[in-house]
């Protein structure tokens, strides 16, 4: 896989759909979230035709602000999880990435003021149209005690939501899958904010 990766939301769709593609445009993950589910279950595929299921993301509880989302491979083995860090995420998005019960990475919003300004300006008539272009959040994936390993930044766009994922430090294939699945789930949870 060649970095940077591009995470793109499909613009004209009733259900949220996103694709992660590498620098060459080859799809890596495809997600189509189902609407109106009390307990979230999301299937992650290798391509938009949904021919090969790679992972399943399952919430551990029904509609909760700090639910834990477990990542399962096709055999049903847990390969990781992500969980929003409760009230701390109201001001500044903060998620913990787990391998078993151990926190192996944290995802934090770099500048929470972008979210505040975006929220204020989006209340103005036609303000929401411009905020998507002007205010673009950045999220840092950090290894506790070792610094940033990956960075996700929203690209300035009027009509669609595009994010760029840069690898900052070396990670294993398992860690890469844990981080990318966590970033996708975080974006699904945070998509209405900036």
C-alpha cells in the first residue's frame, strides 16, 4: 500500500458510504453503513462491488456515546477495537484504539477551535456551505509515549468529504488495519462535526 491514502465519502447516497484508496487509486477498504440500526454492525469490504468481506465492526451496546466498536476478521476473531473517550470528546475528539484490553493508540483532534468556529458559522444562512471548505480538522494517531504514527486531515471541498491519511512512523500490518478501521469508525461518528 502506498501512502498517502485518500478516504472519500460518496456524496449522493442515502446511506453513508466511504472508500479508502491508496496513492495509485486502488481501493483498500469500502464501507456502506446501514441506517436505522439500534446496535451498529458495519461490514468492511475490499472493493465497491462488495465481493470480499475483510472485517466486521460491531458495537458492544445499543446506541451509546461511548460504545466500544470491535473489529472482527472473517473467522470471527477480534483484531482490535475503538472507543470514544466519554465526555473528554465533547470539547476535543478523543478515541482509544485497543488490542485486546490494552490501549495501543489514541486518536486526538489537533485543534478543537476549528470545530467550535465551524459549528458557529454553520448556523448562519449558507454558512454550512463555506465551512466545509474553510475549516478542516486534522486528527493525530499517537502511540502512547512514542509520538504520532499517522495523521488524517480533511481536504478543503465544497461538495464532498475527502480526507488524506499520511503515515508518519513505521507500523505493522495488524496495527495498520487497527488504525484504518478506527479512523473510519471515528469519521462515521464525527462526520456531522466539520
